């Protein structure tokens, strides 16, 4: 394999565009991609024709407008290129069908923002994310909007948030005499996942229907030996990873790092970062290909945030920054951050944004699956805070306290190994417990769930930071001594929002108490986290920055709660079915066998000891009765939830149904440890986690 040659071979990327498009058309298209200039519709025909020709040479017969409706998943509908001509067909892609497609929108969630009789939805080409050919189809990335112009997807608001940030960041740069064409936000999403044997997977209804195990006693060897993290990769997993890389590279996804994660059967892939919308598309493709490639290897890829209780779940670290087209990273500290007023102002804006909109950030990553991670001592807590590390932490402390800054510069120093060349030590240590950590020249937002579409988190980040920039620019534009005025703003804002900065261990109860004292939000589940999105202040920021209309913002909140409610409902129903149809009968059968054994023994002689059996019969019979009662309670409580009203329904799910499910699970998991393996109806955690060679 010649990697540089095959990289991006399925993508209609810059070099293909250059080779295949007339030079005028190429220039116009690049202007749109690089500086956000609106695309001239007249060039669409030429682009479409070149794109089609190239796609056909790659074996494509169809094209699709690829979009991301509010389900968070990718959606596609394939049309072939054929057009009848006499009794033959020709292959055609017109400029119009490249630019716009029509799609029935009524079956996608809209959060009530669009009545279903107004079913018309339009997909519109996003020329800033490159098209690609996959399995005989040309994929054209698009945004999805309604007939009346409301956005029905995650992509359009993401692009709007990038535009908002571009506009406001340029105002900030201008204060310091820096002019540029465009400020882009960049994202590098690190993806965690599990791989298990597909045959075992297919025996678990819960994994198939809900993505996670609803039952399962803990395995005797979990992750306590800490030997899986960065451990040797098993041959079968290695083959999967090689295959996945090849696929990802062919689609231009910059897959860079792969390793085993903390939990048994858990792994991670990190790409090199790219512009936000390209990174989002790349991550959607990554998740899809992980599942497909796994299947080819007889594996099942689990992207759920918490497939197994008792061992780590999966997240997605969203590395985020902002850069100008000339390559200036706005989060680059430079050698002396204390003298870098631009950097300090940018930092103050981020700190202000995260503090003021901590609830929105928490809500932007809230989901039923992610509720299992946040606050469970493996992922960051549910409390939003900012980690700056020693160097920046000390700088901010000195600004807030009005003291002189003593530089904590990265030291040149050996590592104590004589053979090793001297290397500069990092200025910050790693802090895995922080939800939002400064890591050199970027922030790492670590609260995202592994199955999440990363658009939501980035829409939020871009918007709130753009808003803070806009406030600062309003205040500073026209000031004579920018350095002085900016430093005053920096000190004032860092003081005001100092409470959000937390440089210590985020695990453990002390931080919860301290965070409460500071007045920080601590919403532990989706039902409690999302309602902040209905507050005027949290809607207005999106409206002000032109990212959502009021109706669009409310629709997003409705859909998030609706989705949460639906997921808990499906989980509860699956649990009820598994317990009633498989588990309770299996335990009963095992008890019956024990009873028969006792009878046979007694037939031999009354004196043969049967204590083991009798104890088990007693214990399991009682537990099975308890299980049956707990399932009945879950069933009747579930019936009592009125799912038409999202706010109250989601509350009932979080505070009534989830605890009911916990109760059922506790009993069943105990029965699993007492029931003969021959009778237990499902593969155990051992079978699921340790069967891949
Ligand atoms: P770490 O070792 O701290 O995790 P890395 O440099 O390995 O940091 O990067 C981790 C992730 O962050 C990678 O996906 C990388 O591409 C991404 N990243 C690096 N720089 C940026 C940036 N400027 N903007 C967004 N993501 C970035
Ligand atoms: Mg990381």
C-alpha cells in the first residue's frame, strides 16, 4: 500500500478539483471554501459535471445528498445518474441536483418546529466539506432545511456558528492590527469504542436493541490490573484497525493514533484535527465505518457510552481551537503568555463564555447514554469547569489577585535517562478529570458521549465564544490604548468568572461541595440538564449570533428531551421482555432441576445431605419472586408516564423509571451469580469481554 498515494482516493478533494475543473470554476469554488464567499450558482453545472465524471471513474452509479437530521445520525437517499435518452440512458448530474434536493421531512424529528403537513424539506450542498464516493455512490455533504427556511439538521447551525465566530474573532484580531480572510474553528474528535465477538453480540437483545447491556453481573477480572490501557493489540483487533485505517484514509479521514483503552475490549482512534464541519463529517463516517469494518471481521463495534457496568464507558474528547487562514492559532500561548494580550483576551473570552453558559454546554452533550458516564469517576463530573494547568493557572491567579506574575515556564531538563536527549518538559501536566481542559494550544472538551454527533458541542462552543468576542469588541473598538483597555477587560472578566476555573482533581465528593459553594450547576441527568435551554438568556445568545431562531432553539431542546424519553422507554420495555420471557423462566427451570435433584437424593436415603440445593432453592425462589414484583412495578410505572408532554415525561423517566430499572437489574444480576451457567439465557460479561482472541 502506498499511503500517500491512496490517501483520499475516494474524495473529490482540492487536487482532484484542480485537475478536473476549468480554472475559473476551480478558483470560484476555492474562494467559497477558503473565505466563505457565497457560491455562484452558475458554476454549479460545471462542478456537477466534473464531479459526476470523476465519480463514475470510481465506479459510482448513484449520488446522494448526505445530511444530518436531528436524530443525530447521518441520512441518505440514493438516486442513480441515469436519464433516459431514446431507448438508452445517459449518466447525468445537473448543477441543480448538485445544489439542491427535495426530501420528505415529515418523518424526521423537528421538535414541533414544523407541522407534519408541511413535509417539504430541502437538502442544500455544503461545498466546504468535500464529496466522496463510497460503495458505488457519490456522497454530497448537504444541509437540511424546511420549505420555510428553518434548519432541520445539525449541519446548518454548525456552519452558522462557524460564521458567527469568524465574524467576531476578526473584530478581536483587528483590534491588534491583524487582518485575515477567515478564522476557522478546528476540531479533532478522539473516538472511543468497544469491540466484541459478533456471535456473542447477536445473543444479547439488550445490546442489539439499546446498545448496552441492561443486565450483567460484574466479571471477576475487570480493569483493576490496569493492563489493557496501551497494552499489546490482539491480532484480530489489529487486523480490524488496519482495515479501518485503510478505509478511513481512502475517504480522507486523517486517522492518526490507535490504541487499547482502559477497559477490556475498549479501544480508541484519534484523527488529526480539521475544520469543524469537515471533522464532524469525518467523525460520522468514522462511526459508520467502525461498525461496517467490525462486521467484516466477525466483530461488533459498540459505540454506546456505557455498554458494560463496572468498567469504563466510552467518550469522545473534542479538541477545539480557532485559527486564521494564515495559520495563527488564537489559543497559542506564545513563549510569554503574560505579555501576549491577544491570547489573554481570547482566554478571558473562553472562560467568560464557559462560565456564563455552563448549563448550555452541559445540555449540549446530555443524552441517556452519557448519563451513565458523567460523574461516575471515569469521565469528568457533570459539573462544568475549566482546567488551565500550572502555567496558565498561575498567570490567571496573578491577574485576578493583581500580583506580579512569576513565570512557571516549561523547563529544559533531562528525564533522568542518560541515553535520552534533553527535551523540554510540558508546562502542564495532564488532568484527566477536567471536563474542559487547556492542552497547549487548544481546549479539550471531554464531556461528549462516544455516540454523539459532535456538532452540538461545537455549535455551542462556537456560539458562546463568538458572543463573548462580540461583547469585548463592542467595548474595545475605538479605544486609543488597546493594550491598556484590553488588559483591564481581561482582569475584570477573569475576576468575574474565576469560579469556573478549577485546576485540581474533579473526582470525588469534595469538588461537588466546593462547586455548590461556588454556585456552579451540577445536573446529573439529561432530564435535569436540558431545561436550562428554555431560559431566555440561553436562547438569546443563539439568536443574537444568528445560529438559531427562537423556534429552532426550542425545537432542539424538545428533541433532546423527547429522544431521552424514547430511549429510556425502549430500555425499560427491553428489560421487561428479557426478564419476563427469558430470565425469570430460566431461573425457575433451574430451581425445578434443583428440586428434582433433592427428590432423587431423598429417594436414595433421607440421610443424604441436600443443604446446598435447599439453600439455593430458597434463595433463588425468593429472588425470582422479587424480580417478578420489581418488573411488575416497572411495567405499571411505565404505563403511568404520559409521554406527550416532554418536560414531565423526561422527569418521570429520570426519577421514577430509571430507579425502577436499577431495582430490577440488582435482583437479576444477583440471580445470575447463583444460577447454573447451563441455564442462564445470555452470554455473561466474561463471554462478551474476553472471547476475542
Ligand atoms: P494530547 O496528546 O494532549 O491528547 P495531541 O496533540 O495528541 O494531544 O492531540 C489530541 C487531539 O487534538 C488530536 O486529535 C489532534 O489532532 C487534536 N488537535 C491538536 N491541535 C488541535 C487544534 N489546533 N485544534 C483542534 N484539535 C487539535
Ligand atoms: Mg485526549
